C-alpha cells in the first residue's frame, strides 16, 4: 500500500495496483483560501476511482472532478448526485451514490461507505444535503480507512479493525469548528478503529489570504503544527507524517 498526500483531504491510495483519489481538491485557490504548499501535479488526476466524503466545497470540488479521467467512477454520498447534476449534468452521469453500510467493488477493490459525524449540507442554508461519509478500502488482505471529515462518535469502533487510517487532524482557518478532529482527537479515532498505522491529513494546505502575515503565530499553530501534535499523541500505532506531495509505503 502506498499513500501520497497532495494536501488537505486529497491523497492517492495505491492498493493492489489500483489508484484511489480521496476528496479531490486540485486547485491553488478556493474562495478566500490560498494554497500554502506546492501545486498538485497534473498526473495526480490519472486515477482509477475517486471517493468524495461530503458536499462541502473543499471536499466536493467540481472543477477538480472535471480534471479526472473520464473512465474513473466517482463515488459520492447518497443524495449528492442531485447537486452535481444541477451544476454539471455530464459529471452527474459519472457519479455513483453510496449510503453508510453499502459496498461496491471497483477494479478488485472493495469500497465500503461508513458513517461520519459531520454536517452534510453544501452550505449552512443550502437545500442540497447528503450524509457525510468515510470509506474503508480493502484488497489483497489490506485495509485503509479514509475518515473524510468527522468528529468523534459512538459508531467509530464498529468501523475497524483496519490496517491504516487516513485521518483529518486540522482545518483551513483560525478555528476548527464543530464535528472535526483536532490532533489529539484524531489519535483517539485511530485507536478506536484499531489501525496499526496512520497518516494525518486535512491541515497545512489552505489558509485565508492575508491572515498568514497578519497572524503568523496563529498560522504556525493552526496550519503548520497539527501534524507534529498528532505524531506526539500517537500511542499504540505508528504515525507517518509526510509533507504535501510526499509518500509513505506500508
């Protein structure tokens, strides 16, 4: 199993020769957020399947999904197709919906949708909503849990055991907000799903324009430090902290 983290919640998981891209966000800018690390290379879009955890714009990003290979299926939460089709009918025809507990097989990879504890609306006032998901990928006796965006919740223990957790440990701004994991909570989640290895994601990538210069200490604490804090909280599992664009092979 090889994991390449591109930044935020976007990573390529190579499992049994199949390339799975999580929550594709390939842009250098998203609204008022600017990418703080090198751009994602074009070949990151050459994947076999994409998985999308929920409707938020930093996870379901239509311009990034349009860059993916046309032959690659896009798995989304049940109810998300309506939003995608309303903005891009051709792209909507390529998505496949899953609800928690449902499983599909793509190129020999078993992909199971799991629960997540997170707001499933596109925006706070949006009529478009779908349940936030995590995913468990299994092939050749190996398994990895991609948590998407989530807080701690009672059903976490039922997700495991898995070999590897790809887990969010931060955000993109000065506050984390509800239904997210901070580094210490993320370490709890890894232990609860029984993972032997974990890779922290969803931090250190995007930051509001102008805030880095205005509040450099806040930038370091909220944007740069979550990976180190997660590694310090790792107890009972191995934490593999990589920079955006870096890989770990397990």
